[in-house]
C-alpha cells in the first residue's frame, strides 16, 4: 500500500512518520509508542482516544493521520512537564477523580483545552465539556470537582 510522509509536533518534539491514506491517528500514535491514547468505542462516542490537535480535543479514532500533518499534537504523555504533574493531573489526584484510569487521559486533555480557553467555569459548563468522555467507574462528581478546583487556581494566578 502507498505511504505518505507526515510531519507533526508531538508533545513538543518534531516527528516524521510514514502513514497510509487510511491510517487513523489513534493507530499511528499507538504504533509510535503513545500508549496513553486508548482504543474505546472506535465511533467517537467515548472520548478514550482524545488528544489535542492544535489545542482542540479530537477523537483520534475518527481523525485520519494525514489530517494531523503540520499540526501540534498533545497526548497525555506530554501533559506533565519535566517530571512535574500538570495542575490538572494534580487536581485529579487531590480529588480522587481517577479509578481504573482508562478514561482519565482523554478527560484530562479535554479539561486542559477547556481551561486554556476559560479558567472560570460553572459546574454545568464543566459537565457539558466532559459529556463526550465516558467513564464507567464513577459518577463524574470527583472529575467535575477537580476541574472546578484547577480552574479556580488557574484563574487566581
């Protein structure tokens, strides 16, 4: 099958990959060692495969790898910086917002995109933003609390 080169900036580092026209970003990321992006429903309904593409959350299971050519991709592996947890990761830990962890990477990246746009949020806005990230272990209360707390801290800076 014919391959084509793409260049991306992933977690702050330039990368060049060979992909086929039908490769979805999820498969390429996992092939390249980014195990934090999870294969869930493969229909864009669960959010387990969420990554940030140029700062916006996308379902990598529905995004062709060639669509990422020239883009900046952030996966959960790039959220912590120099071994220090991102404030959202710390808030999730502080509020007990993780259980099995399968949905957590997608939720954290969705939350980061939301807080980057607007740190002061209402509970309803947080719930709406996280509605595309399904969690089978929790009732979302802890994740909402963590996101509100992280937003309040960011807004205070």
